[in-house]
C-alpha cells in the first residue's frame, strides 16, 4: 500500500470509507491521522513478525533496555521517514487535499519521560532498530505522561497529560502475554528435599498487561518492540487479599483503584529522588513483569538457565529498574529451583547499569521497612545479597569499617540502589567522559577501586533521524547536495562538510535555511503567543528542564542586565537578540517555579518597552516537549548550555543544537567538554568556572556570594531590581526566595561567580555574529562534527563493549 503513490491514495481513500464511513470531503485531520497511522501499523506488521521469528529461530541474543521513562514524542513523521515513504505520502496526501504537517500535529506527544534520561532511551530505541540490533524497550504505559504546562499570569500551571484519550494508533494490546505481579504478603519458610524453600502467602495480585509498540528502524533496519506494561486488576476475585468476604465488592473496588494507580502517572521529577510507596510499586511492577516476560521467551529456546547471559542482556537506565536484580534472583531460586551461587552468577552476568547523575539528591535510597512490607521476599533477597557482599568485603578490607559501610547495600535502614546495581551487574557506565571520571574518582570511588574492570564511559547521543532529518529537512537536503547522502546511514560522514565551510554558495544555503527556520518559529510564536519576534535578531535559546544547576537564573539575570544597558544608552548600537526559554519545573520545586515567574515578568516588561524591544525580546514558550523542541532547535543561533561545572552528567540538548548549526555558549560540563575537544575555542563560546575551580571552592569554602554582590555594581543593580526599585518591582514576595538562595544560602550553583564571564562572552557572540561569513563557517564546523554525537555511535559501543551483540539480518524484504 506504500509501494507507489496511486496505490497509497487508493488504499487510503478506501480505508477512510471502510473504517470511518467517511468520504474524503467529510474527513477531519484527526481522521486522516488515524487512517494513516493504522495503515503504517498494518504495513509494518509483517516485518515485525519476521523480526521476531528470525530472533527466535536463530536464537539471537536479545537486549532489553529497562527504563521508567521513554520520552518518544510523536511517531508518525519518524515512522514514515524510517520506512522511506515520507515524500511519497506527503505528496499523495497533498493531492488528496491534506498537508502532512497538519496531520502530524494531530498526534499527541508520548511524553512518558521527564527530560534527557527518557529522551535518551527513545533515541537508543531508534538506533537499535535502525542498526539492526535485537534490542527492545521495556517500560510502563502511564495513562498520564509528564504534566502539560500552561503559563497563566506568568506562573506554571500543571494540567494532566491525557495522551491516550483518543486512542493510540501505534500500540497493540497483548492480553495473552499478561503476567502476574505480587505485592505485600508474608514469607513462609519450608523444607523440600533438604532444601530451604520460600513461599509468599497472602499477597496481592496485579495483572501486568503488555502493550507493544513497533520500533521501526530506518532503511534496511528492522522492527523491534517497545513493550509498555499496564496494571490491571486480577479478575479471579477469590485470590484477592480480603479477609472479610461480606464486603468483598467494596474491597474489590478499593483494590481496583489501587491497582490502576500503579500505571496511572509518571512521577514529574527530574534530578531528585522521591521516596514514595507508589513509585516503589511502579519500579517493582516494571521489573517483575519485564523479567517474567523475558524468561518466558527464553524458556522457549529450551536451554539451561546458566546460558541466560549468552542469550539475554538486561540493561537498566539509571537505578530506577534496579529491582530486576533481586527479582531475577527470586525467580531463578524460588521458581526455577537453582542454587543461590548459580543464580547469582547468572544474574550478575546478565545485568548492566547506566548511571545518570552526580547529584546526591538524585541517588535512590529506599527505606528498608517499606521494601520489607511491600516486597517481603525481594527484601530478604536484597538482605542476603548484602550479607554475602559485606562478608566478602570483610575479607578484602579487614578493619576498614568506613569503606565497608560506604559500599554496603543496606545501611542505616536504607537500601542504596546504586550500590545494589553495581554489585549485581557486570558493567557500569557513565554518560560522558567527565561524568565517568567523576564517578570513578568521587561519587563511586570505593566501588571503582573494588571493581575497576566494570566501569566504562559511553557518552550519550541523539538520533540524527529525528533531530536532523525529520526536524530540519531543509538542512538535510542541503547537506546531501553538498556531500552526498552517505551521512544518512553513517552520520560521522558529516565531517565532509569541513571542505565546504568557507564555500560561499554553501554558506548562503546554510543562512537561507536558518533564516527560513527562524521565520517558521516566529510564525508559530506569533500564532501561539501573539508576539511578533524579529527573525533578524540572534535567536538565543535555553530549553531544558528547569533546575538550579542548569542555571536559567544566570540567563535571566544577564537579560535584566542587558535591559539595563539598553535603558542607560538607548541610542547605542546593539545586535538585536531574542532570548527564548522553555522549561518545565517539577510541581513541588518552588524555587524553580519562581524562576519561571521571573522570566515571564521580565519578558512582559522587556517586550512592552518600545525603547528596548527592537534590541531585546524575551519569550517563555509553554509546555517544552519533544515536538516543541523539534520546532525550536532548527531555528536557534545560540545554544545555552550553562550548567555549573560538574553538575550536568552529559546533556543531549547540547548535541541537538550543534547538529542544527547553533553555536554553543557553555561551561566545561558534561558532553560540552567533548564538544569543545572537537571544536576548539574558536567554534564554541566557553565561559565560567571549571570543575577544578568548583571542587577547590568546595574544599576551601572560600566562595562568598555576598562579595560578588558588594563588588560588582551590575550584579547589585540587577538583584535589587528583583525586590525593590525599578520595572520588575511589586513582586517582593515572589522573588525574595530567589535572592535568598543567592545571598543567604551562598549561591549553591555559583550564578553570581560566573555572571561576569557570562556577560562578557555574550558580548563576544554579538561581535562574531556581525560577521556573517565567520559565523556561518563556525556553524558549518559545528554541524560537521555533530555526527560524533549520533546515538548510532553510542549504540555501537554499547553493543560491542557491554552487550556483546552483533547486527542481525532479518530474512524478509520490505
Ligand atoms: C533533549 C531533550 C531534553 C534534554 O535536554 P538537556 O538540555 O540535555 O537537559 C529534555 N527535554 C526534551 C523534550 C528534549 O527533547
């Protein structure tokens, strides 16, 4: 049905009638979306089945990527792109009177993630399928994704993201593959043929039902599976934990509500740990359902369990799915009857772990009592793992009590998930060179000293298929005209653009495309926000989660400073800037929310001051999400990557901007360091404290934020404007907390310390921008080196260094 345009149009029109009972002229955009989505689903069905069959028949090693988050965004455009039918479908729909972009807008974002971590999982799935690796996602089908953000009177307001309301054309419910997950209850110990056996009784049963989404690889790639689990009540009422049968109906309703809550919503928390029972339930639900389903597939191969590590790799995306370790132990020991040592050998050769953070507030620690009650058998297994591990440590480090207690899994009635993940896995990786170094030398130093061979770096990446080919088709085409199309399947080939960096025709092409992307974004903003922005200004973009360490505050303070400069010298020449923000704050993160309010107050003043607004405009775009990122990033001139050195594990937003030709202003943090190594000082705007400086301040305690306030009159003026005099006044209560964090709490993220170098570096940007040729050359150099950050590279390294898998040839043509 996608072989040629005429067939496509014919099938499409027929399905509109047969499935919706509508003719072309009656169809709404949503109908077109539904029909087209259904056609794609149907079309890939055979390839999906063929991939699964090939994997089974050839007993391929399978990778299962466990993640509590998959921030996949929309699938329609990328699926059409990866199937190689995008242009044909666009043109066919146009002939039927429909604009594909408008149809794509009908799709709700699958926002099953907070930010970078969830987006990484989505990029990895795309790369796995496109590179023909047998790798699948394993996650939760949250009924509500990350909240939808509205800005009302300058404040963030959170609305539920009811993304499934109108159905999901991509998913397939597989009731036949449901498994049972058990909570609560008591462990009973018995003997069976000289062996101690454990039974849990009085447990609560929850049905885990998988919804499978095909992950469609590009070109010769194949169709893998993203399996999202949904919690449903077990229908066999007799087994529900109710002592009193009289009111069993009400008990059932209560039970039903509590079960459904397990996959009801995604916790809207980024870089912070929440010790909530429901969150623990979600984690175990995913781990138990996922592991059971993996073993059921493995069982069909008829092999011994000790061969499991040769056929299955389980990867955990941060510590959220660490319970796969005790859960796999539980099944092998209790259900399959293996001895502890053998089960442990199998488990710890099957699981690998990615650490995502250096922030101590993000390290998961569960109260032992909570785990003991909710998961009594799993708790005993964790205790046993800890006991055996600690006795090994006693042998190895006799008398070094401090080291042993740092390494222990259970300590002070807390279960430390990172420690469990390292002990129970064969590989641990950080997500950027600097981050991995910090893991080895600081955060996980004792673990690294114990298991140096387990640690490696795997710098994050992004899929160029979504972040260049789909979101910036103009640039993609220009690149192909310049260097041919080899970069499409081998993005490192983008480096060939180096030979065109000073070519004036190519430079003009780059400028033309950036200009048209900026106009497109300006139109979107005019439509959404009623503000006309100037496409000749520098589009200076800061989009990511709102967090202290990401320093949106530093950015808005320099905006206020720029406003002051313009007001002081209204006649002075200045390169016009449009500063664009987009960020969601966790609902309970009050400081972050008042920074959003501040940005909006500043935007309001700046944009309405006619003395200023031809030189400076400020926008906060609401509901930053994957689909919004795809609109904003291709239009950016400047990428703000200004986290406090040592805080951002990697960043992936930085890579997306680079790939779209924006120049980065940034600190030497996360993957910025590696960008800098590729680009050099001439092609990136570096500023601020480096990691060594930050560590030195931590060591000496010599940083005094109030001194910066006292010594730098620009800082004093800007901060005073937040609470008293001037155009941002009347918000005393509002911004007092921000001031407090800077002055009373000594500016945890060194905002005031870096203010001066940040402002100076922003001025350098203006100077370079005035020279269009020089700017464009730097932009081309950025695009040329961005292939290094393709998630295809990253996935090749995971495949060879961690998972030990090779590409699979699926026997069937498209
Ligand atoms: C890429 C991406 C992120 C991560 O951005 P960072 O700048 O690396 O923090 C967050 N949210 C969305 C929607 C993204 O696309």
